[in-house]
C-alpha cells in the first residue's frame, strides 16, 4: 500500500454475449448483489463476495486482538478484461485486513449457467478496537468489454443508420419478405450502401469502466478484553498449545543447547510471545527468538547452557492467552525436559617444546661447561636477575590482574542482568533514532502510511521497555488501558497507523504531515521521562 497502487492486468478470452450491468456506473461505487438476476435482465459482469474460511459464518462478537480467517472472491464474466487498481480493503476502521497474498488464486466456475473467472484472496481480519463494525469489503477495478451489435435492420428497433422512408411502398413490401432481417439485402433494396456500418454492427463497440466492487459483509461487535488480565498475558487471542523439545545430544556442561518451543493452534499469532525458560543456578538461558509464523504455528528458539554435569531438568514453559469461545483466560504449559549432561571436554595438554640439534638442551648438556660459558655474552653475567624482579614480569602480573577484574565485573553484570539492561537501553535509543529519522523523511515525501508506521514502531519500542512485553504485541487498546487519558495522543498515532496500513485510507488534504514528527518526538520524550 504506502500510497502506491498496484495494477494487475487480467484478461479472460471468450465471446461477449452480455452487456455491462446497470450497477457498473463510471465514477460511482458499484454494489453488486449475490443473487440470480431477474428473468430477462442482463447478468452482472462482475461480482464480489466475502466469507469466513472453513465454511463457517463470521462471528457476531469479536474481542480486541481476535483474528478471523476470511476469503474474498471476485467473479468476472468470461470475456471481460480486468485491471485491479489495488488490493481489497475493509470499510470499517475497527477491523484490520492483513496477510493477503501478493498473487491471488485464479479459477473458473459456472454461475447461473454462465462462465466466470474467480479471483480469490485468502487473508485475516483482526479486531483493532472496541465498537460496532462491519466486514464490508471493496475492490477497485477497471473493466474493458465489447458492447453487443445493434439489432438488425428490419426489426422493431430503428437503427442509427436506418434511412428507410416510411412512405416508400417498396420498403413496406420488403418488411414482409424473408429478406427483411438481412442487413445486406435490406440496405441494397432501399438504395443504400449494403456495406456501410456492417463491421461495426458485427463487432460491437469496446467500452472501459472504472468501478468499485463492494461485498456486503456481516455486522459484528468488537469487545474489549476482560479485566484484570493475568500475569504473562501478551495479547494473544485464540486457541493454542505449546510443546518443547531440545536439540539432539549428547550434552556437555558449558556447551549451548537449543530449545525449540512450538506454539500451534488458531488465532492472532502476531500478538503471541513467550518468556521462555528463566535462568537458574544450574542452567543459563538467553531470551527466545521468534520465527516467522505460519497459518497454524509459530516457533520460538532459546539457547540454554548447562552449568554442571549430571541430570538437569528444563522447567515447563507457560503460555497465557484469551479464549474467545470460553470467554476466559487460559494458561497452557509444555512438558518439562530431563537432560543428562556430561562433564565438559578437558583441555588439550600443551605440547612440550622441541629443540633442534646443536641448539637445544641436549646439545647444551653435551657441550663442555667452559665452552658454554665462554659462548655467553659478558653482559649476561653482569645483568642476570630473578624473573620476578624484572619489569616485564610486573607488567604481565598487572595486566593479568586487570583482565581478571574486568572478567569478574563482566560476570557480575551478566549474572545481575545489568549488562543486558545496558544493551537493551542502547538498542532502544538506536531503534527510536532510526524510526524518528524515517518518519521525518516520510513527512517530507508526503507518505502518511510510512510516517505513522514509523511513529508507532518507535512508541512500541519505548513502551515495551517500560512494560516488559514484546513491542509488536502493544496495540491501541493496551495504551488506553495502561495510560488512560495520558495516552490519548499515542492512541491517536496508533489508530492513524492502522487506518493507513490496513484499512486503505488515504491522507486527507487537511492532514498536515509536517507537524506529526515533532508531535511523535514529544510523546517519546515524555515516555522516556516517565520511565
């Protein structure tokens, strides 16, 4: 999206036997009903339909963060050229449409006895904020078609080039002959050019119309998640289960082990995160990393390092989510893992130094003492001192003490988490600076979608550091619940980002983008001062 329009040309070959439905009017949206046309009426040239995937109906009640898989199908009469002037988009700003495929699936079908080409998008609808909403969908397209030829001369409909004289008795006789319906002979008998307009009548006229197809959806009510929210809940709504497995052994003390945490089920995987296994006396752990979620699974990986040999138990990992069917919070846990850890591999002994013939210890041992002493420089006898008294030895000892102190300090910082907090603050400042530069650049370009998306990411990073939850799990509802009136401006920025990124909204002419970067920066400074 981002203010650009992707056009995809799709043409369906075939003969044209119908005209454009009266609903397809240039410059006005077309609402196409999913029903059989009345007897004698022309069939619709294009239809749009939205439905829940899996054959079920769209729920009448949704919770903030709940995701519903949908399918959007556009039907085009065979023989119609189609240009897609953008992807489908929802009309309600309380819902977000996401995960649409770049290339929709194309099939064919029969509808009311006529051939249609079906273009299908599979996606997800996620409730963004509480309130009344509808799942109405629009699709802007441009249709090209050929109008059917005009009625033949001699019929009850008078053509544009019907130059017959009603007072001519020969013309009246011609209408009662078998040649009355033949355009060639009727023009010839009337004295006209039998070839004039013939090709135009046979081929018809090519028309193009820019229209907006609309699929009437279902009314739904979006509800806030019930309070109080349990500890460890990050915003996931749906039905999930979690399973843990370790990388293949053998395992050794001091060597890393990869823990795989697989979350499967149905729901909002984008808002789902895991805290993983916490560090313990016998086990070091690092923050888990999330992989790219699929339709029914999201995998996290975490690095563990056993600190001793023997049997070590990896504790269960908990996942808390909201179940919209049961209307309550649910906590699932994985099974604990027992690992047999072997002692760490011993270090290889240092190799004894080798000596070459004539220069090593053996050569010196075989040499005469007098000759050996005579070979040594005279200065050696005058300056020979114990090793511990040399300046080099003192420098080595000092450097070793400094290194040991630095290692001890680093170990303390790691154990207490101070080093991780310093790194987190540094990454936070860098992320906020990057997003601020991006949104100022987007304001200069007039790209509203990129501006508000960058502002939301910067605010999410700052709030995630303060609240201790993943940044991508923070939504406008979380800001309203935690900050109240103090978060009104932040909530407005989140809603603007959702409106431009998912609902297909375009920046109105009165929206001054140049003032938004400073406004977002002010909110970031206020959050930093509070935290």
